[in-house]
C-alpha cells in the first residue's frame, strides 16, 4: 500500500509572493521611467551652437614627432633583427631551452639554438713581410697622435690590422675621416670596426669609406642597417662610387 500525503501552501507565503511581485513591477517601472528621462536626443550635436572640437581638430589625434621617430627606429630594429636571423624563424620549430632569454633580442641568431652558427670570415697577413708592408709609412702617419684623417686605401689592410686600428679609435677626438677602401677586410673586420664605432669610438668621425673590400652580406647588413642607427651623422660609403663603377666598366669594355 502507498500512502500519499497532500501538502497545502500557506496563504501567508502566497501573499508575500504577490506583494513582492507587485513591488518588483513598481521598481522596474520606476527604473524604466528614469532611463527614459536620461535618453540622449538624436541630433543634439547638430543643434549645438559651438563645435565639439576646435579648428585644428581633436588634441587626442596629435602625435608628437618623437613618437614617430621612436616607431621608425623600432621598425628598423625589427627589420635588422629579422635580417640577421635567416633560417631560424620561430626557432625552426624547436622547443625553447631553459637558458633562452625572452628579452631583446628575441629570436636573435645568437639566442636561437635552431640556427646554425658559422664563424665569420676573417683575413690575415700571409707572412711577416706582408704585415710589414701593410704597416709602412702610411700606416704610421694614420696612427700618429692628433691625425684627423686615416687614409689607408690600397694598403693591403686586413682584419688582423683592424684590431690595432680600433684601439687607436677609442677616445680619439681628432679623427674625422677614415678611408679603408680597396683592401682585404672581411665580415670579422667589419664587426670589429662597427662594434667600436657603435660604442662611441671616434665621436667626431664624419666619413667612413670602406667600399671595395671582401666582406659579405652580413658585413653589408652591419654597415647599412646597424651602424647608421647608432651613428646617424656618420656618412658611410660601403659600395663603390658611381664614377668608379663607370671607370671600371669602361676599362673592361676597352679593346
């Protein structure tokens, strides 16, 4: 046998529920009426006598020139970083090692184990006789204290010589011109020179001629995208001048 018990609701609860519902309706109506009173009128800007912004426009849209400059330098640094990170984009899919630093330079080739690093091409003298020939009178004149120009073109200068030259440039306030064109400088030598100049060596240097050497694509990137960012007033001639190209082309085509 199953017993079924009927439970009747108390009338007080029903009355409270009804009163509560009425109260909710009243509060909802009051809220709706208050919202209606705060409604924005369509076309209020057109009816206004005064313009919303002055003639020059909103001050929120003005960008300071330093901000444009900072964005341009940031974009240049990103392009430089990408150019020096060939073949290791996104770490070639390898998992980041524990020693990886997430700060700048992110995904730099020196911070990315997925990129294979080869030693930079370098040059040195074949013998002591070649070294003595390169470091003759012109070399001594360029290295002399107070010299304003280092003209060492066609001097058989190689990366080995740049070690001493860079030491002379540190703290050198006199030199304003360096000519290292038509020598045997490779990527390692360019790296030494660019690193010293970027660190502030020869602060009054105005012109650097280093064209017609033996550096490759990496040396070109350091001279065209790295050094100009840090030494904006320095004029760098990394490629042959137009007149020299025309002269060599005419000589090559001559019978």
